[in-house]
């Protein structure tokens, strides 16, 4: 998955949960943040009630602060929850309000750039040193859908097939290499065909890992040059091999006299 695809997936998730402009919402959207800033600046708005002003000033205690050393001016902040006077955040006793529209940029900067794809708990802890209002669920979803993190996870692999002791040139193996983490345009897989006896390899790109596409590659790229195998093995399982063979039989140009495989 590309970075743009990950952003689109994450923002779709956020739109259904966090893009809420009501006072009761636990997150702050850009539109809601603008209303809060107008209240703090004393700007009268027809869509702002007295209860909303009370919520901004007295309940939540929003503030506009400047951080000259960081070249930040009029930043919307909230008081940080502290256990003692020494429990400070990056911005002292306040945190910058994270608006829902900026969740992805914040998490991407902390998780992917600064911390090197650590787990969501460490990512969230680092975010909370600087920002207020980014939900745990958003950080967890971001990390769980990060394609780099998915590649680092231990894969559940089936037990390897019993090895075949080759006794001739007609024992072949077909396997698929998953390249979705590094696609070449629309090609996301590599078909790997190997002869057990000579160790000769044939590789070709695949758009998907369907039996139809694999069978087409075998019929056009392998069999015309190396002939039919006596044994065809695959780590993808017996059913995959059977499906490939069925597709080969469908597209075979000559007469099939024996289909007992």
C-alpha cells in the first residue's frame, strides 16, 4: 500500500468517527477549532451559544499561546493533565490541540519519521507529549494499517511440503513471491518456476496470484520451451496446484487424452 493509499484509508476511518463539530465531541475538527479561536479572541458569532463559550473558557480552559523558540504563534492549546509540577510536556504545562484533519500528519511524523515504526502504545505516548485530543483508537488504527509495520510482523506460514527427491528432469516447482510492498506499476507478484534436477529457474511478473494468470504464464512462458512436468509442486498448497492444472487443461491447444493428475 502506498502512502497516499494509507492516508485515504485512515482519513475514511476518521471521517466516520471524529469529524464532528458538536460540543459533546471528544475530538476537535478544523471548523470547531476556528470557533474556539474566535471565542478566545472575543469575536462574536451567531452560531456560538453562551454554553459553548462557557465550555471553551471555563470547562476546557482553551488558550492561545506563543512559542517563539519554535516559531509558533497563537497556537490553540489545552492544559496538560499533570501528576505534579515536574510532569511537563514538550510545551510546558500545555499541549497543542490536534484537530481531526491533522491526525494523519501528526501520526505519520511521530510513528514513521521520528520513532521508526514502533508500536501504537509508544507512538501514542510520544504524541501525547506534544498534542491533546488524538484518540488512542486513531493511533491504533494508523499503526495496524501501516504497510511497513505489516511487513515487520511475523507471518503465519504453513508447514513446508515434504521435499521431493528428484530423479529426473521432469520434477518442477511453481511458487509465488509477494512483492506488494514494492510493486512495479500494476505487477505485485513474481512467479518462480524451478526444475529440481537442473536447478534452472524461470521468473515472470504477475498482476495477481490467481490460478488463471499463473496457468497462462506456464502455458506461454514455460511449457513451450521446457515441456510438461511429471510432478508439479508448490508451497501454495495442493488445491492451488490442482486449480492451476485445471486452468492449463482449459487453455491447452491440443487434445487431452489423460487428465488424471
